């Protein structure tokens, strides 16, 4: 525990079923504030499922059933009086495939602040859009084409736009589900740098299939296997001296 | 050794059967399209004539004894043209013959003459040669639709009338011109005067009502069913209902309209309001089904993106999903409206078969619609109405072609957006 | 460090979040949902409206003319009093001649539509190249887009006289309002329905069946006849049922081309009348309300609705079940 910051997200006894099939078994995990936590594990082990529990995106899946408890800053997000819309404002999400709205670059970033009433004036909004695009490292590339369609950007730019769109509403936590899997190595490197920067302002949870990526960007790593959390800890410990044999096998490439 | 190239008699027989089968298929397609071509050809060739009308040039005496130049409106125009006709054929004297002679011109000859004078008052006081619309029989004769060789009592014109027409023709006093009156007149008992303006206006008002009701309701219903409806008995029931309504015979909707809209709610009979409402009930399922399909085609990633930002489901739908589905919804709407435009039977039930001369001023006034006008004219005894009917069909088909082309273009343009 | 930090102290109070209390306007959302849901209820309302209005008026009709006289009567001649004081015979309201007339015309229509539609579907989905299909399919669809009043006009003014003239040559006496003319034209109108539903059904037959048959050395035609059509039979029968339902409910063609003579005959060369044509005849023109004559139109409508509804439900069910089988 030494050197670990305060946990912002605390998950306890999380079980998730899709219809009759159990996808997560008694997950308990602390996610510290303003650090990057990576979730790794073989395909189908439940990383995305867990991630989507944190902002209750799984509510959209009819067959999904949640048990257990997840708190953010001390509040149980599955409590009956919680408004999922407010939750998702606090817990943003970046998806595997870049999914900008088929609108202009500006409108993509401005949409969140608009619906949440975060900007008092047009100038405010412009400032917020610029701040977000700068944070996402995209400002220099799109400053002249803010009114052009977002779908005209390259894949890597689109993904950074999605990140800018997410941070524009200033969430507490940013969830990323394999944000680089649809990108080439150069774009991936940019996003990794970006994640490292965003750490100063946001708590980040990232799902990745790349061991190198996990070790490069994250401070904490959690290893999932067949719906169970096998091991979690400081990233360098996990990669240098894993406690569990399954972790050992996975990071050396013997399973998964 | 058996041959691989299939020269055995059995193989030959099977190969022949194969060829025959393919020809059956081609034959079926050919037969269907041949029927289509024949139908379109016979309607177009039979209807083009109605876009042209025949004028007889007649010298009328507009001298001061007939027209007071100070007050031309007071003149007896009927007497003027009739005198002119009498003068033209001095040998005609008996009453019966005279009536036939006057019948050579259209029923509105005096109004035509008055219009000529009003348009150019300078002609008053002189003798001038002016064009007059010929009667429908003369028009038919000149278009070759009346057989001169057939026995006299079997055709609508007597030998004498034909001789009068020939007299005009010999003097070069017959002119053909575009029949604007077909587009600017309402219905009439006189074929040469009958036009489709009132029917077009009625169709337009009916379509307007139909669109204003069915479009919003169908979109909202489709959004509910596709985006929000819980999967339960009620949603299933709605779904089954929509699919069935799409296949209910149109005349049943007419009966519903007659009982509900006219007899229960007391909407005015024959009105575009009642007609549009009935048609909107028929169009609803078409638009709902198309709208649901195009909502379903919006990728879920768009919904997730919006919801992930903290948009409410209502916001995600109305800000992002529905606008993306709009081209598809519009396509479905146009197709539905095109169906409604050609629909006849339900309008008969709510009394839109009335004889309508004037353009309706509002959706509450009696009106007719283009397909109903076609139905009415198809039943009229005069030969000239056959031509008019075909022409009205041509106009209707042109509207339908335009609408369907618009739908196709819209679909092409927005097909691959995601 | 699994579950190590149970202490969750929010050190930074300015960062506190509130998940329960939001500014968003829930009444607005509720209103929107109510509006959306009620719009979708319209579908149920329309069906209910149809059933209720038909039933209500039909019941009043059956009070005057017994239901058994209606369903089993062999004579249809709805008379009305010419003068108010006249004691009019109520007329005969036996629906059988109308039913046989409807069935006769529908049968003729299906004799045209089923072979032509199915053969077109088979050729388009099994033999035709892509360009051919891309051109021909929309042209067949045109047939479905032409308003029925146009078919009616064509049947009455072109096909019927042609048949009559042809019949005279062959020494047959064909009525100018023969069932044949209306039936043939109606059949052509239904071809695109059969061929597009048929194409869907044939395309849904798994490729593996096709490959298996062709792999055994069967010719494509043999494969179609012995393998594909039998496999697609349930779906095809669904398509045919929908076609029949369309034929029974078709109005304008029969109103314009089939006439009003309620003959009880199976001879396609004679004039017959149909349920829909009679509904139109009863309700257009001058009508007094509440007479048995006008009410009988609703009874006919009820019969028509019931029959087509059964056909549609059956057909949709067959088609859906068939799809599930191969999905
Ligand atoms: N919508 C769903 N309905 C039913 N089962 C699902 C659904 N989503 C996921 N599952 C199941 O839950 C399990 C975990 O899935 P999840 O997507 O969380 O895995 P993952 O670790 O993200 O895999 P990947 O690395 O391939 O993305 C899998 O067995 C999957 O089949
Ligand atoms: Mg995943």
C-alpha cells in the first residue's frame, strides 16, 4: 500500500451475469485517484464488463445483471437514488473504435458542455473547447478546421477528438476500453503520451491487450482471468514479480 | 468410359430441361414487363391527345350595333357568335340543324368571345376572325377518334356535322394548340371544358393533411418502439398491429373513416380533412416500418458516445440518433405518400366522389382527388373523356415518378454514411 | 493489494460529487416519453377503431337481416324503397354470390401471379447476373407502384374489350365485365408482391443446400425444383397467402372492371361481382343512413376484414417461423 494514493473508485463483491452466464466473480478492486490503472487479461475475461460497470453502461444491455457495490468518492453508484446521467457526467468513457458524432469538430467537443450547461457564454464554450482540444493534443492540428466534419479526421485524430470530447465535461474518472486497438503505432504512441499527461487532472482506467502499453502508461495493473480478478498491484511489481502463476503465464505469453 | 462432357442421351435430356427452365424464367419476366409496357403505351398514346385542343377560327361581327364600345360587358356575346355561325353556313335554317351547328363550338363560346374582347377592347367595332374552342366531338373527329366510315347512326356526329368540320378545314380555319384549360379548369360535364385543377388541388390538400398527421406520429411511434419500448406483451401487440395494419385492405380504412370521422366526429363529408385523415391511418404503418429500419441502422456506437457523455436517453435520441435516421425516414415517408396519392377506394367511402368544379378553399370544403377524378371520368360516356382519363393518369404517374425518384436519390445520397 | 484500501476518505472536499441530485428536468422527459408511447398506441387504436366500427354497424345490420340469411343466402339484391311511403321489400342479402365472385376473381389473379411471380423470383435470384437483376427488379417494382385505379381503367377499357373481341373470333360469348379481365389484370398487379417475397424466401435457403445438390451432379434447374423450392415451400406459401389476401381486398380493379351483377357462377367468362365492389356500390351515391342497404356494407366490410386478417396473421406467422428456421 505504501505510496498508493487515495482510491477514488472502490469495487467490492462485484458479480455480473449476462442472462444465465456469469461474467464477473466477486471482483474487489481499488482504483487510485489521478493515476492510470490498466486492466489486462485474455479475451473474454470480463475487462470490458467491469469497465462498463463503473459508469453503468452495462445498464443498456438488457440481459446484464449487477450485484455488489462500486463507490466513487464514497458514493455507491448503484444506490437507488443515483441518477445514471449524473454518474456518466462524472465518469467519462472512450471507446475502442473512435466514434465521433457525424458533426463538426467543434460540435463534437461542445456537445457535452452544452447539455450540462457548463459554459455561460459562447466565449466560455470556445475556451472550453480549446482547452479540451489542447489537453487532447489535437488543437494544433484542428484549429483551422473546427467547423469541418469530424469524420474527415484520421483515425488517430478521431480518437484524440473523442478523448477531448470526454474531458470537456471535466469528469472525475476517464474510462478507456482498448483506445488504441484501431490505431497504428504512431497514433498509439501519441495517445499513450496523452494518457500520461491527463493523469495530472483525471483518474484513468484503461483496458489494454498490450503488455507493453500497460507497463508504459499505467501505475497500477489488474489482471483478470475467466471473470476473476487474479492479481492487482503496482505495475512494475506485477510485471517483474507476479505473485500468481496465471499472471506469470499471461505476461510471458503462455496463455491468452 | 462415361464421357465427362455429357454426350449421353440422358445428359442431353437433362441439359435441355435446364435450358427450358431458364427460358420459363425469362419468359415470366418478359411477360410481366410486356404487360407493363403495353399498359403504359396504351395509356400514354391514348392520353397525349388530351393535352392538345382544337380551335375553329370564326369571323365575328363586333360592330357597334352588337357591342357598345363604352360598355362591352353588356353585349350579348352568345347572339354574336351564333349569328356569326349562321352567316358562315347560310344554308342552315331549321331549328334542329341550327342546334347542331351551335354545338360545333364549345359550351363556353360566349365567355371566350367576351374574354377576347376584354383582353383587346380595340377589336370592338370591327369584323375579326377569332379562335373558338371546338366541341369535344369535333375535337375527337379531327384527332381520328371518330370513324368516318362507320354508319351514321352509330357515331356521335352526323354526316352534315362532318361536312361542316370539313368546310372549316378546307378554309384552313382549324388550329391545334396546347390545352392549358386541362390544367386550369375544374371538372365539367362538357368534356372540352373538363380539367384537373380542382382534383389536383384536392389531392394536394389531402396529401397535406395526410403528411401533417402521419409523419410526426409515425416518427415518434417508431422512435418509441425502436429506442425506448420495454420488451413486453404490449410492445409485441403494437408490433403485430402495425404489421397487420400494413396489409388491411384500403377499403376497410374507408369504412372506418366513414363511421368514425364522418358519422361519429362529424367531420365534413367529402373534405380533404376527412380524406387526409383516412389516408394517414393507411400510411402510418408504412412510415413506421421504414423509420424503424433506418433507426436500427444507426450504429450503436453513436448512442454509446452520447450516453457516455452524460446525455439522457431522450437527448441521445433526439440530438444524434434521429437526425442520422432522418434521410431513411424521409425516404419511407415519400414512398408512403406516393401510395397515398394513388389511393382511391377509401376516398370513395368518405364521399370524395362529388362533382367538383371549383378549387377547394380549405380542407373543410368538398373536394375530389386526382385518382378519384380518374375513376369518375373512366365511367363517363363521352368518347372524349377516355382521352381525358388517360391524360389524368399520365399526370398522376408523373407525380408518382417524381416522388419515387426523389426517394431513390435520397437513399443513394445518404446510403453509406457511417 | 486486493481489497487493501477499505478506508475511503474523501480528502479533497472541493472535489465532492453529487450523483443523486441533478438539474435535469425530469418532467420534460416524462412528457416526451408519454408522447412517444401514445403515438405508438395509435396503431392499436386504429385496429380497435376498425374492429369496433365494423362490428357495431354490422350488428345493427344482423338485427334486421339475420346473420344466417347473410352468411348462407344465395341471392344478393339489396333493394331500397324508391319513395318514402313505399313499403319496400328489404331485398336479399345473401353473401354467397359475392363470396364466390370474389374467390373466382382472386383465383384467376393467383393463376396469373403465382407462376409469373415465382418464376421471375427464381430466375432473378438463381440465374440472373447482378446487372440484369439491378435493372429488372426495379422495373418489376414499378408494377407495384402503379395505383390500382389505373389498373382498373386499363382492365375495363383495354383488356375487357380485347377479350370480348377475341372471344367473338373464337365463337365464345365473353361478358364485357367478365371475371377474366379483372382477374388477369389483378394478377399482374400482384406479381411484384409474389416475386419480391419469393426472392427473399429463396435467398434465405442456405447456400450449403445448394452446394450439396450441385455437388451431387444435379443441374441448377434440378437443384431448384428438387431442393430449393421444397425447402422454401413454407415461405412461398406465406407469400401466396399474402397475395390472396391482397386479391380479396382489392377494390378499384373490380369496381371498374367487374361490375355489379351478383351472379352465382364459376364461369370466368361471365360477369360476377365482389365484396369490395358491392361495398363501394352500397356506399357511394345517395344513401340514407340506417337503411339495411348501407348497414350491409359494414357487414361485408367485417367479413372482408376478418378473412384478410386471418390470412395476414397466418402468412406473417409462417414467414417468420420459416425465417427463424434458417437464421
Ligand atoms: N452483451 C453481452 N451479452 C452476453 N454476454 C456478454 C455480453 N457482453 C459480454 N458478454 C460475455 O461476458 C464475458 C466477458 O466479456 P467482456 O467483453 O467483458 O470481455 P473482455 O475481457 O472485454 O474481452 P475482449 O478482450 O475480447 O474485449 C464474455 O464471455 C462475453 O461473452
Ligand atoms: Mg473488451
